[in-house]
C-alpha cells in the first residue's frame, strides 16, 4: 500500500473514489448533471449557482463527490473574477483531491489550469 501510484496499488489498497468538477457556461445543465450522477436532487436547478457546492454519495461501492460550479458568460452576465475564484476553489471540495494530490495527472492539472486561465481572460 506504499506505492505512490494508484495503478500500482493492489485492489485492496486502492481508495474507490470518483471526483467530478462540473464546469461550463451559465444554464448549461451542470446542476442537473450533478443531480443525475448522484441520483437525487442535491443541487437546485432553478437557482443561479454563485459559489461552489458539493454533494457526496456512495454508488456501487465508490465514494462519489460532485462539485457544482458557477457558470461563465460570454455577455457579462456572470462576474469573471468571482467565477474564476470559485473554479479555483472547486478541487478543495473533493475530499480525496487534497489527500492524494499525486494521483492527479499532470495532463489533467494542465487542462484544469488552462480552463481557469481562459475564464480569467
């Protein structure tokens, strides 16, 4: 169980967790997608998401975390600095992200940072 890689660990040592951070434009269905993943109405669909919110569930033996984030807008309806700040905070809502940062691939980290940089532009 001392391996730094999830892939090299035996099945008994692997933590069975999935983290989803939902990113997208305003009104793109992020809250609805999160509700579908969790199998319940965790996120309000009729209310604007202004800050990150997380829901957790056990699904088929997996600990699943879904983070709903505010959406960005092409027409100034969302405050870009607030949206960017919330998106940067979103991984902190994933319990295993902070505990196992080495399990996040460099490609995923780069992709995540690119998305956040585009939003901040």
